[in-house]
């Protein structure tokens, strides 16, 4: 997983780092534009804004990330996203 923090209050600015992570097949931890889900499906990244603290992020990564981002599901989602 790749931490990816973009200016969180920059609407409609996504930068290329998010897409670089997806092209590399990593799961980005995204903290950036509030409308990112209009461009990238929620299952393709970890939305840092939804996790209240660093402790919450750490707990998510240790407990829940593998279930939410099962490799076969994640890879197919990314392939579909990049193809479309």
C-alpha cells in the first residue's frame, strides 16, 4: 500500500501519483480531493478521510484491509478502471 497525500482542499485536483499507484498495482491511501470517487471507484483506494486518526488507519490496515482489498477483486477493479 502506498500512502498518497494530495492537497486535501483542492477540489478536482487529482495529480498523477494516484494513477501511478494504480498502474503499479498498489493500493493507494488517498487523502486529497473530496470528489475523487467521481473519477476512481471507492474500492480502488483507501480513503484516509474516512479514518479518524493515525491509530484508526493503522487498525484498518492491520485488521480490515486484506478483506476489503482481496487481491483478485482489487486487480480486476484496477484493470477495469484503467481499461475504461
